[in-house]
C-alpha cells in the first residue's frame, strides 16, 4: 500500500495529494466518503446518483406521488 501526506490548515482543510486524487479518480465537486473507526480511516469516492431529485426526500411521500402522478 502506498503512502502520502497532507497538512491540515488552520481551517481544518487539506489538499488531497495528486497521487490520491488520481487513485480515487476524483475531480472538483466530487463527494468523498470517510469510513472511520478505531483502526483508522478509509476514503472512497461516493457513487454518482443518477436521480437528480434523490436529495428531495421530503417530497417522496405517497401523497406527493398521487398528486403529481399525471404530470
């Protein structure tokens, strides 16, 4: 397993090293998942959701489905 380092800024930000960005195939705007526990942290690229309305869970009730079924 390869290693890379990054320094955390005073605003708790860090820049992913180029080798890590390339390994994860991430670009600006992508989302990362941090899976962490007592043994360490694993970082992976989040899957892209093809449904652009997936984040609007508050509009996902049966009443909404019925009201907008014919649109």
